[in-house]
């Protein structure tokens, strides 16, 4: 216990010293430029557009938030792995399947690392992917609709943290286990961890046309914690690099026990070799049921399917598949520079960055410059792979991104700063404080072959006195820097939804004009679509009642329904028959346990209601849609279970 | 049907003509001032504070969002009537009771009208109230913790729209039914609406010390729709004014049927008279079970209680309680000027505003200047009560607020503009376009006796081309105007969470320094609190297992747990024993159906987990808390239901 507390205090103390220890210091603008100049550089005048779309993960919120840069304005929270009452996601019948797992329906998860699809190593604006950390999954979001189209469970993984980093042509997204577990799961003592618990790295194949995801194979790895990843590019295309920690394989009090070794490893995984092994049949087909959930814009419905098995490649048995690069000290982020030559290990308990050289690594492998192995995986000699060390004098380096001028930028969590350094010379060029405790940072395209080196966003875990206080729970925040000049200039603090864990950004011009504005009603193939008021109807099927309903400014058809009984399950299938841009309608019914819908033009959504009380209950449009929005309402009459009220309904005022 | 469609098209057409019909016009800055001047006026430099807290209702999101003004930055979404995966609200056991109703657990509702508590007609920064529209409820939020402390169901109401407007000393908040229904509810034909369906207006008494809410009485009203409300002030203190529509008492196709009359009414309710009637016993005690839910900062737990009855006053039987003021044309908002003399009816199907005089109303009542009655309630002659008409030439007036210089500002939904006019002369002074279709507007203190007339926020239902597009679903938005000069100046567009329905704002100086920063651990009386690592334990009680857990940078105690079985219900009661500002911890366990917790310093929260699979499952901190956050993890071993694995756990590394 003593060791643990000392270490905690040391780390906490270092942090507190750097962040003002809670003093309401307010107005600390070290690193900020002249206010009026900064103001004009972040101001986006009414009606004008931001220059970049930025996608910040929501961390523990489980979502992905879209911001405009440089304004920092929140444009849309895209629901992914959590329910969202703003949008009905995870409440309506159509999107519930996206949250289905082998552990049941999971209403809330923890997203960390979004990654934009790439073509030839450049962001291409087709999709963005993101991971679920808690119940391991990955998701694909369309950048035409800004909706989640697919979620995929990753079996055998536990804590899908080092995910979803894409390869250079979006051949794959990856997922590395953060917590090793028995594979397959079994009832063993936690003390048997060492040797018995294993990690897996998942390679999820992306269909180049549709974006459809498939768990192509998993690589069985030593029982380390796999923390972050990034893919090779250029010459290093074909490899993915994963940081590891807890190579001590401790199972308790990790804050002490997993910080004993002077170095852990970056695992270099050659997925082209993996593909060869798969072709050669050198895999085990393992029973590992996992959910593959999809949402179709054509049927406007989600679907859950279970995939039964996964192909396993055993890294300890398959030469050339994985190498381990020794890296001080509990490396957190691993980042590959735009050329693909340098692999930066951010040793979080160090002040230095260790930079590996890809070409040295290849040579070391060729020359077998190994100094041992871990569970059959060769460990490369440190001298044989390290290209240089960045002597930062910062504390707690976590992540590095790159600009288009050969510079790198690294966040330091404990000393709360961003440090700019030169790739190749390892020289520190600039440093600016951040407020406080930055985790990731993001430069648009900053993990691709073509960074857009104008802005840098530092994502801070702690804000304390930076914004007006809001009780014990404060926002986390992002800080926008201008990096177009020699020195970084702090422009703006903006609060974020949840934890701004990692982020991606893309020039608005690349995706602005591909946006879907409405769903064509003629292409709506929802099984319960109702295309015109005249087609509206109510159909009883035993205790299930299906209401085929339309809505348009400013009425529902039908708007009077009778003959519903306590004990029924009522399915309101509501089609928004508007075909105008930005004219959604809502639907709410008093006492509905799933409450509400929010339906885009041309879309059908379904609300399930189990009425519990006899009476006449109103429903109404919940999204202010027209000058007669308040009149957009109706009633459902609910009779006792044994009543004989006949089923009837109105159609635009004419009772059937 | 034809009438309906024609009217729809007319309304839609007028709107579309005004909003560019979807052209990506981008850069339309009519009404905007010079960009660099505006930029400097809305820019809040890093580390500096906004001048106002603004609270914008989330509309269909069911929440209340806190923004800073003038920056438009979103500081915190306060969850109220919907679950919130960012915060665990409605997922952890402690807050679930707040969403309990007689219709069951409702995970998502529709909030409309926040109102700040007032003392002597001025905002006092103690609480903010807000309504649930769908399943009728009101809520109280503490402005020390920014947490929802209380929710109260309103029986007999249906669509609690004209709510929560406070009286001058926060004696009451009110709630008027939007949809009339049978009272008490019964199984009747919807066609029997006229005469059979009734409205109620609820008066919720506020305890002046604790803020505790109690449904003091309800007033039985004619079967109209009660749309908006505002309280009297100064001389008119003691009265609350409600707009009505559908005084036609139609039950279908309301867009046509409820727009037939040339005027509807503003119902003037004298709650001091109501109090006298209550004292005199002239009420009916009606069986009307409704939930009263509270959350205590002392026990850190929520509690649901059912109140069985409510006192009913029948407006048709009790003279002097209610008067009806005829008001053209389907009036939507009703707003009382800072002096309390003028009551503005915003007739949404008109271009004029009808202004009633409170003193004329009193005189008319004294002189019995009535021209009839509705269900026993006197209707005052229009001439006897109207003080003036604002001839705006705008279309679709919805809401009016006031500055501190005798001016009023009204939103026009259809013509998309804000019009400034002079109270008393009714002269139009200025008009500025808004983008697009504003509903409410808000001036800090603008519905109190002391407005702060510097900023005006117009809340727009439709944005179309105003921001970078995000698929079919676009944000709604707020527009900030400077109203300190003669002419309004548009400063900023900022997107909002959900529908920014109505809003309140208060100078930051009034509440900034009263904020709770941590919950003192010594005052935590949660039934399952664990104050030190040494007190951590696991207790089995049949199939229920209670884990008494602590968390602190950077470990959980216990961090290894064995002896859990499939079929158990595991309660993780996690206490964050940190006593530092802004050091929350999260807690997630793989596959937990309620997924996660987010625990503030000194707080205890409970996650329920029903493990379904044998194996060893990790848990971890979901909120990046320290340099060793990634090491803050543990494992739970789950055995088969019939296994005899003994219950044991670690304490900071030392196995029990």
C-alpha cells in the first residue's frame, strides 16, 4: 500500500503544482496571443461556415461529437454506443439493434479513438470509425448522413482501447485488448493471470465500396495491456504498431505493479504476413459468438446478427507476424510520422520520447538483432531500432501528432503543455502550457500522410477554473492553437461533451457537399412505411396493434384512435412524409415508456407503447415544425382489457 | 382535408419565402454588424469568464443546457427528464427514482420552459425549474450543484406545456394542461370531447427555504388547450395569465378546426383568491396518485414517493377565481411587462400583438364589463381590457420579452424576425431578421421586474444552411443580439442541444461563487458509503452481492473480486474518496447492462450488474483521472451458478 500511495501522490502532486492547485486564477492567458487578433481568427460570422469539421470522441459519454473549427461550435452529437434522448437513438425500434451485444442490450459505453477513413494515406471523407472501450466493439459512421450505420462486437477482447486506427487505404481498422483475460473465457483464479491471461489484436476488414465491417482475424498475444495503436504509412504500410504496458503481467494494484519495468514494448504487427498465414490456413477457427449490427438507410431499420466464429493467429507460433520494440517507460501513445519512417513512443512515466526508425527495424529483423523473446515473440535490441530521443524536460508525454512542415507536437499530461519538436533532429522548438492535463491532441490529418498544419487542438482532462463553474461536475475542454507560424498561438478554449478523448478533423470542403438532406420517400422500404395520409391505418394482430401513421405540417394521420386496450402492445410506425430539408417531426405519447421519436424527412420510426391506464391519452409533435405545430396532436382511447370498444381511427378528420 | 392542406401550405409557404427556400445562401449577414467588432464582443479569451449563465431548455432532448454568454459555449447539459449517458443520470440506482411516474419509468421527455426562482420579482440564483411536456411533471434544479433535486408528477394534466413560470417571490410554479382530457380519466369516445374533456391548471407551492415542491391545488378549467403562461408582477402580483387555443374544443385536425374563432382567450387566474377558497374548504379532495421524487445531497440517493390526492378548485363554480380576456388570434405566448401593467398576447395567426391592461382589467371586473361566459367563467369585453395593439406587419408573433428601458422585443415565427417596440406607445422601433423561424426569445431577466438589457437571444427552430451540414439532422440554433443601443445588432449564431425552446439567464456574478466544488466525504450518508480503502468489502446476501468500493487516484479497492456467480445481482457501490476539486472517477465493467458510473469527489453511486457469462471480467476507471489512469483497473471472477468459488477480494493488493 505504501508504495502505491507514494506514487499516487507524486503523480498527483506534480500535476497540481502545474495547474494552480484550484486557485481561481482566471485570466491566466500565458501562451495566448492578443485577444482581439485571436477573436477575429476564431470568429465565424453568422451564416458563414467553419473551415473544418472536427470529430471529438465523447469518452465516457459513448458518443462522437462534431464541432466546427475554428469556432469550436458543437454542430451535432452523433450517437454511437449510448442511447441519446435528443435523437431517439437506442429508444426507437429501428436503432435498438445497434446496441445489442452477447452481454445483452448495452445502453451506454465509452468511446475513445475516432479515425477517418483514408485513401492512399489521406483522409477521404467517406466514413469515421470509433471504438467502444468497455464492452468491446467498433462502429462505422457515414459521413453522408452523420449516422451510425454499423456496430461490430469484438470477442475475446476486454477493454477495446487501442482502436479503431485505420490502415493507409482503410483495408482494416484494428482493436487491441487493454485488459488481458482468459481466452477463451473460463472460471480461473485471478492470481493465475501470468501466462494464463492473453491479449488479442483484432483486424476488422473494411469493404472498400460499402464500408461494411468484418472481423477478419484476431492475433493471440501475450497477456500485456495493449494501450494505443497507429498504422504504418508509405514504406511502413502493412504494419500496425501497438503500445503495451503491464508487461509485468500484474493483476492487482497496477499503479505500482505495472510500473516496475524500465521499458515495455511497442508491438509491430505485420498484417500482410497475417493475411498470408490466413491464406495458408495457419489459423484456428475458434467459437466466439459476436454481434454484427447494421442499419440500412433503405429499410430505415437496424438488424442484429450473430457471427459464430473467428480465425485466430497465434503470434507466439507464427514467425514474422509480430516483433517487440523495447520502449521506455509505460509508453502510452504510439504515433507514426507522415513519411512512415518514425514511430514515436510516448513513455508516460518518462520525460523523454523514444523514436524508433522503421528502416532500422527492418534491418534489425533482417539481421536478427534480437535480445530475447516474450512468449515466442522476438524482442529487438533497443540500439538496433531507436532513431533518437526527444529530451523534452516535460512530464508525462502521452501523444504526438504532426504538421505538414516536418514538425511534431506532443502533449505532456503532468506538466500540462504541448511541446513542438523537429522530426529528425529531435530538437525542441516551442512549448506552450495547456489548461489542464492534456491527453490526446489533434491536428487535422495529423495522423495521415497529409496533415493540414493550420490548427492544433489539445484535449484537456481537467478544467477547474477555466470556465464558469457548474457545481461539482465541470466540463472537460479543448484548446485551439494556431500552428501556422514558428510558435504556437493559443486562440480559444471550448468546452466539450464528455471526455474529448481523441479526435479527427477534415477540411469542410471535402464532405460538405456530399451531405444527405432528406431521405427520398419513394426509396423508403421500411416494412411499416406509410407513404400517404390515405394509406394510414391501424391493424390489430392479437395483443399487438400496429399503427401505420404519417406526419406532415401540421397533422398526424390518423389523429384519433380508439379500440386500444390495457395489455396491448402498440407499435406506432410513424413516417415523416415531408420531403423538405430540415423539417423533422417528433412524436410523443403521454406515458409511453419509450417516450418519443424524432423522424427525419422521408424516414419511418417506431415507438412501442404499453398503455397501463384506461383513458384518453394525447400524442403530439415534439419538434416545433410550423406555425401550427401546437395544433399537431391527436388522441388514443385506451379501454379496459375486457372492453369491446371497436378498433377505429380517423384519417385527417374523417372517421373510418 | 382540403382546408387543412391549404392552410398548411399557406403557413409553410410564407415561411419558406422568408428563409431562402433551402438555397445554400451562406454568408447572408443582414442585420449583422462589422465582423471584427462582433468578434471582439463575443470572444471570451482563454481563462476568462462569460458574463452570463444562460439556461436553454433542450426541448425534445428532455434536458436543460447551460451556456455562457456572450461566447455561446456549452458549459453543461443538466439532465432532468431524460437519461444521460454522459453523466449516468437515470442509469445509476441513485438517480433512477427521479424518472419514476405512475406510467412507469420514463427514460425520455420533452422540456420546454425553464424559469429562475425570483425574490421580489428579480432573479435570485437559487433554483431553476423546468417542465416535462409529455408525461406531465415539473423539476427543480439546484444552482449550487447544477443537479436535478426534485421531480413532481402533475396528475390530470396532459401535455404540461404552460409551465413552469414562477410567481414574483417563487410562491408557486404553475402548470397548465395543453391537451384537455377526461378528468378523472375514463373510457369515453374521443368524439365526446366537447364539454366532457377538461383542462387543469396546477399550482405547485415552493418551500421558500428548501425549494421543496408540493402540488398545492389544481383549478378545473374548460376543455381548451392551455399554451403559455406568465405571472403578474408589481400591481398584478397574485395573478397568473395563461393563453388558450382550441377554444373551439375540436378533437381532430386541429390545424383547421382549432383556427376557426377570431379570438381565443387569455385566462387570468387569481391565485390569492384560490388560496382563500382553499382556506374556506371550497375544494374537492380528488384521488389522483402522482409521484414526488427527491434526490438528497446528504444521502446521495433518490427517493420516490406517491402522493394520493389533490385539492381541486372548480373555476366554473368559484367566482373571482378566473376571468377570460378575449385575444386574437390563437394567442401563443403571454408576457407581462416589468411594471406588471401590460399583458401581451402574441396571436400566432395574426400580425398584431394585443396588449391588455391590468388596471383596465381590474376596473372591468369591478364594473362587470363582461360580454358572456364560458362554462361559468366570465369573459371580459375586449374594449374594456385592451390597452393597445402593436401593428407589426410581421407574421406569426410568438413571444415577447423586455429590456430595462421600456422596450419590448417580439419574435415572429413565419416572417423570421425580431421586432422591437415601445411599451405604451406600441410603436415599432426596429426589426432584424433571424435565421430561421424563431420561437421564444430571451433577455436575461427579461420576464422579471429587473431585466438586464444587454443581450437578446433568439431561439430558432430551423437552421438549414446556417452551419456546416450534418446529414439530414441539423442542429437548431440561438442567435445573440446586442440590444444595448437603439438598434439591435446581430453578434453570433450558435448551435444548441435539442430544441432551444425557452431560456433564462442570470449574471454570472450572482451564482458563480456559490458553486459546490466537492461533496465532503464526512457528510456522505449514503447507505453504502465506503470512506476508506480499509473499509472496502464484499457482502453476499442470497443472490445479491454488495461491493463496498472506494476509488482514488489511481486504484479501486477492492480491485480483485472472486466468488461472484452467474445469476447473482451485483451492486457496485463506488465511493469517490477524493476531496479535490474536479477529480471525478468513472467505473465501468465489461458487459454491465447499466454499463457505467461517473462519480464526483465525495459521492457514492451504485451500478447494478447481472453477469451472464462465466469468466474473468475487467472493470476500470472511465474518466481519465491521472497519469496512471490506465492502470486504474480490476477484475471480477464470475463462476457458474452451482460453483463453490469462495467470496474473496483484495484490498489494495493484499488479498483477504
